[in-house]
C-alpha cells in the first residue's frame, strides 16, 4: 500500500517567503525567455557545456541528466500542523518543498538495431517526494526521519536493459524500475499537474524489482510481460513473485493511444493472499490543441482488512489538456477514488474520495516549467479525512517549478 512514512514536525518556512521565492522565479523566467535563444537543458543554458557531449560519454552512448522540482502549497484552512493529509507528495501547507532533485545516468538501447546491444539506467532522487516511493530493503536504509525531517533519498531505478533482434525486436529490462500502471508517474517532468490523483497515490505500486520483457507486435501494438517481487520491494519476501504485464496500442498518426496493464500475485505480508490491480488508460487528441485522457483502475486484495475480509478499490480519472500557445497549456483533472473497505487511503475508514484540479503549465524555456494549480477535495467517508479529521473537504493552491538540466 502506498502509505507515507511517519514524519516529525518542525518549524516551517512560511508561505510568505515561498511567495517571494516564486515571484523571483517568475521574474527570472521572463528574463530567461527574452535573452536565451535555445531550449537545451538549464546547465547548458547557463554554462554552454553538456556533460553528455564529452568524448567518453559520446563514444559509449551514455547520457547524464536530471531535473529539479520545487514548490509550495497553501491550504485555505491553514492547519497548525501544516499537513495536507491525506494528500501526499505536495503534502505540506505553508512550507517550501524541494520535491525532487533527480540525477540519472542512462545508456539507451538501440531499438532499430539488427544486432544485440545492452544499455541501462540508474536514478538517484533526493527530496521530500523520495519518502513516498521507498522500496523495502533498499531506500528505507538510507536516511533516518530524525536526520533531515521530511527529506529523504531514494534509488527508484537501477536496471540493465538488453535488446535482442528477434522478430520485430525484443527488449528485457532487468533490475529495479518504475511501474507500468497508470497515467501519472513519479518523475516530475512527465506529469502535467504538481499534485497527484488518489489512484496514483494509493491504488497503484510505484516501483518493481524483477524482469520485464517488451515486444513490438507491429508498428501499433506492443506487448509487455514479466515477473517482479511485488510492490515497492527490493529484496524482502522474494518468494512472492507477481506477474506484471499488459498491452499498448497507438494509431498511425500518434493522436490516440490505449494501454492496459495488470499486476497480480501474492501480497508481501499475508501468506497465499492474492492482490491484483488493472489499469486502463485511453488518450485521444480531440483537436490539434485539445487532449483527453481517461483512466480506470480496479484493485482487489484477499484478506486485506483487520478482520481478514477481502478488499476492493477502484476509480476513474479524467484529464483535459488544452494548448493555449506553444509555451502555455491549461489543464483540468476530475477524479473519483473508491476505497471500499478502508484499506488504501486511511486504514479503517472506507469511503469515496473526489477531487477537481485546474492548472496551467508555462514553459518560457524548454528546460523550465512553472505549474500553478488550484485543487478542491471532498470525501464521503466514515471519518472526515481532512484538516486533522475535522472536515470532509479542503481547498488548496499550489505551484512548483521544474528545471531540467
């Protein structure tokens, strides 16, 4: 289950200072958009150098890159403990958060090659997001909560990739890697919104350890299948292997896509208890500027409740993204997540969780993205889940900045 680790409270950085920080970034981004004539990474824009273009890296096809994601959230009820719970990731109100400082080293395999070739990737993430993506037996051994408060370290990916020129091309990813399930991902540059949907936070795994094979059936269909050591697990309970796989389709014009993914197998903590989650994601370009995405997840777990009963969870997310200009897009996300037995969001608190989020992405440079948003959450649950369990709703304003190196 995607549950945050226990954290300690300390004196926060006030929202006033965060507002000043964002004002500085707005002024800087306006200046950058008028004087910088290229859309390379921030490091190249500032120094004129690119590590990946060094002779050593170019000879071996190695790329070193990364990003920085940082922001702040203001909850209108202004709770004393500065908690946005049960929202995770941007989970602090009135505090500045360095969410992700992520660096990665990658050698991509050549999918068009007629020969065998080998690649791989290693990611290292520091920030307040890291504690939500921990894999047991690996990331929970880095930093104690007492050391850096909400900040932590994670190694979310470290895998070897092998390409075999069999048929249309077969690739194998072996090691520790992000999940296939869902529309939203952990990596900040690959999401439209700063905050995340309940389904992504509580209904799906983040990472897997094992092997995943991918085969292009033709130019439109791709098949994925493999075996992994459960959810968010690196080396504990390695006997509980799960099937991970699915199929994806993209039309010839790349304007529509459908993917279905599933993970199924024994859970980590209950013997011979199956847990299965499937995720269907459909995207379609309604016009050249308007994109629609629909996601439906369904999850089931045997013996999940305290009384040994089975549990279910499911939800629907919908997204509309409209490109106002080449550098500005507006987005709307509506979601419903049903925690039927109180095993996913808040233990022992079954209910329905709803959220409506509206936001903007502004890219004054290819390497710089500003993501302001407003989000309203409400729930029909046994116990009020918001504002220290005092309310059934909450309203928050948030914004982050993503700088790609």
